[in-house]
C-alpha cells in the first residue's frame, strides 16, 4: 500500500482479531503436539487441556473476525485456508517445542502477556470483545498460575533443570519484544478504547515476569535485540510446517466434515 | 388449524433438569448452572446456554442433548442461543449438584478459590486465611494434596488423599 492512510476501525478490528486468534491457535496447536509425549501423565493432561482452552478461545476470536470482516469466512475457514503470510501470530508462539522446559518457558512468557492483554480487553468498549476476553481470562488465569509455579519449581530445582530453564529463557527472550510493538491498527483501536496499545502492557508484564524469574533464580538476558514480523505476516520457516500438518485435511479434502 | 398449547416454562425447566451432563452424567445441565434462560418467542422455544470452558468438547453434545430431550417432549421449534457473558462460574453449580458430585467421587468446587492469575498474592492470601483444603470425597479427610492442576476433563484437577490413599477428581473452581 503506497499511502499511509489511517485504517478504518473495522479494518483494525479484523486485523486485531486475527492477531489475537492466531496467537491462541498456533500456540494451542504447538502444545497439542505434546499429547502422548509429556514426561509425566499429569503434565500430558495439563498441556492437552491448555491446548483445548486456547483452541476454544480461537474459535471465539476468529469467529468474530470472520463476522466483522463480512466475507462469509468462518473460524474454520480462517484457520484452515489461509497461507503462512496471512497469519498474524507473534513469532514466539511458532517456536518449536524443544524440551519440556522450553515449552513451559514459552508458555509462561506468553501466559503473562496474555493475562495482561485479556485483563485490559475486559474493559473494551466493544462488548463482543469484552465478553470473549472475560471468558478467556478465567482460563488464562489458571494457565499463568500453573506455568509460573512450574517455572519456579524447575528454575530453582536441580542443576540440570535450572540449566535447561536458563537456556530456554536465553533463547526465547528475543521473541518477547514483538508483543509490545504497536502499529497503525493498534493506534486506531487504542484511540477508540477497543483494545489497549501493546506498549501499555509492557510494565505489568515485566513486573510479573521479573518477579517469577527471580524467584526461579533465572536471569533475564542482557541483550536487547528483538525479533519481529509475525504480526505483519513475516514468519519463520516453522509456521509453514505447523500449517502443513494443521491444514492438511481441509486442503486435501476441501469442506470435509464429520 | 388449532394452535397447540405450549408447555409452561416451569415444565420446560423440569424437563431440562433431568438431562445429564455428557461428561459427568451424575449431574444435570441445570445442576451445572449452564442453562441461563428459557423463553417462548411466539411458538419457538429459546434456550440460552453458556459454555463451561470455551474449548470444552462437550458443548456440542450438550446442545444436541437439549434439542433431543425437548423434541422427545413434543416441542418442535427450538432455538439454542449461546451466551458468553457473564462467563460461567462454578458458583452456579446447585447445592444439590454439589452433593451429587461428592457422592459420585468428585470433590465439589470450593467457592472463592478461583484462579485470579496472581499466584504469589494468592498463596499469601490463602495462607493467611483458611488454606485450600479439599475434602476427600471418599473418606472425608482433609489431609489431601493436589497432584495436577488439570484432570480427566477441562473442569477437573487431580488430587489424592493421604488417609484412604485414593486419587480423586476435584471440580476446580472457576
Ligand atoms: Zn480419603
């Protein structure tokens, strides 16, 4: 687009809902990959249940995106029939699972942000967004309590678990910056009181994250370099592999239902 | 053509109060508190249902069960409405429902202990007041501990009892 025209509230809403729904969809899919592979049965169940919550929330967010977009696309259409460049999730959630500690660290960094986002969205001037946020927040409050608890137990655990958690944090930290970068769409929604500006969530997120990490005896990396691009559709190669698996059935058998 | 007499709303609620939850069949949909409203819109019965968890796989089964039950009772025109707000809370589980859960072996939710996302503050708060003591549904002992925050369905956590040594489900507070 050549002009830098201010996006309409409607366009900004659709973009925001895709970003929100794509984050929950891709992370939900990622953690569902653990099903049957976790170190202990209880954690297997916890990951599968968290995935279910996130995918349920995706249906609400993408369902509303399709409705507001008004082109007849359903949540399923949006999840299964878009290509990687049309996905708007942050790069953080498409990082491969790594070991259990890595998965948990990614979850914790995301949960802490997700919690602040949803808390702010419960005050949205758009009641459709406020009610999805209120519903999701109950589930995400539970997620953050679980992930924060495990971060402390593993970070402040054995030498081996501590090392793995610190390695995970070192690798993932540079993917957190993108969560707080706003653009013209975010400006429009913040101005309209529909969604918080991403930058406004940073301090609260950092407070919870710093406190938990310090209790876990983990050190926040000093490097300030941050990857970005996901929310504009510029992804790492990992997203394509996720979509290949997630979308296969609908691509191979269009419209299949059961 | 004669207009059939529509059943009263009390009658409809009565019918719904025997439709079992598909995952925990010992309690009914009304015990669970997910039927938010029933109303006649002309000759169409509108049943408003709120989901428990947004991704709960039982949601579509619940809708189907409601429809089947009402059709079997002779109601022809039915609309199911999904209501998200206010979001479902375990506070809405009836006293009778809680007793049925306990008898079935699932410890009922303890009101006021829902996660609020502030683990540290919560631990302090719980420690200063009464600790979260979930009574074992089998032997009644409060010497119990949480094994996992999650359980066999989205609405449950896994606990175990130190007295009778049995594992049990706790219907987590939300
Ligand atoms: Zn016992």
